[in-house]
């Protein structure tokens, strides 16, 4: 399969690249790094990316920024990053990418644990993750041509605990390689409309 991997250099994305590259052609895409670049918060940039990649069999999005801030200090503006970047950035990868997707292609988006098991400062992350999980469930039943869409919702990764540990006391981190298996299941299996929870 020809697989577009957005966020390929990241903590999640690099493990997904290692897993999928064993069996597929993986195109590494980042904001600044990788073979091709995109800014997922800009629909024009997304369209330019697909014009460069051409048709594909799977898209994996392992990206998404949100604002982490105590709710007491959050204003409406503090939610904009999560909505424009992690939420609509990934939704737009599907809305624009479907034009370039081969029949039967899959989209795999990334949400995360925080809507299921929240932490302090995590209100925006929780809101966006919940929206992504709901989006894939609903979008899947309307996609034509055998197109599929799933989300992977990991807990915190072992490899991220260096900086994240103070925010995730009591959480059991999972190795990135284990998280990568959920992406393989989404890409190489047949399921659609699923949220694959890891950890
Ligand atoms: N790390 C965890 O423990 C964890 C747990 C659960 C869920 N998640 C979720 O997994 C996703 C990835 O997290 P991560 O920790 O792997 O992130 P990361 O290590 O910071 O990597 C981010 C990746 O995304 C790319 N990127 C950043 N902004 C972008 C943009 N505007 N457009 C396109 N690409 C962009 C970066 O490219 P450059 O290298 O070129 O900048 C990099 O490849 C996020 O949605 C996060 O919430 C992470």
C-alpha cells in the first residue's frame, strides 16, 4: 500500500513508521520535517500536499496540537488551537483527502485518552478527542467507495513520559510500538467507524 503518514517524525508517528514500513511504502510528512510538508491547520496547505502525493491507499494522521491550561485561566480563544489544529486539521485531511483516495482507502486519525480519563489542564484536549471519536463513528457510515475511517486513542506513551509524567501521575504508559499496532490494525484490517483504545 501507498501510505501517507502525517506526523511521521513524532513520538507516535515514528513508531507507526517503523511498524508500517516493514510491509508498505510509507511517505513521511511533517510540518517542517519529512519528504513532504503540510500545515494541517491550513486547508490550502492540505490540498497542496495531496496534489504532490497523488492517489494513495491509506492516510495516517499522528498529529494534533491543543492548549493545555487550567480551566480557571482558559478563555474562548484558548480553545481555538485545538479546534483548528487537532480537530479540524484532521477532519480536513479526510474531507480534502477523500478526493485523492483510491477505492477502499482508509483514514486513521489520532485522538487520545483525555476525554475518557481527564487530567488537570486537559479540557481542550478532552473536547477535541471526544469530537474526533464521534466524527469517525458518524463519517464512516457515509463514506462511499469502500473508504474507511477510524481513530486511535492511546494513553500516554512511555517515550513521552520524560516531559508528560507530572501531568499523568497514576497513569500506566504504553510503549509506542504497542500503540503502533492499533494503527496497523486500522490500516491493514477492514474495520471502520472504530475508536481503537490503547492503554
Ligand atoms: N505522545 C503521547 O503520549 C500521546 C498520547 C496520546 C495521544 N497523543 C496524540 O498523538 C498525536 C501526536 O503526538 P506526538 O506526541 O507524537 O507529537 P510530537 O512528538 O510532538 O510530533 C508531532 C508531529 O506532528 C508534526 N506536526 C506538528 N504540527 C503540525 C502541523 N500543523 N501540520 C502538520 N504536521 C505537524 C510534526 O512535524 P515536524 O517534526 O516537522 O514539526 C511531528 O512529526 C497528537 O494528536 C497527540 O495528542 C499523543
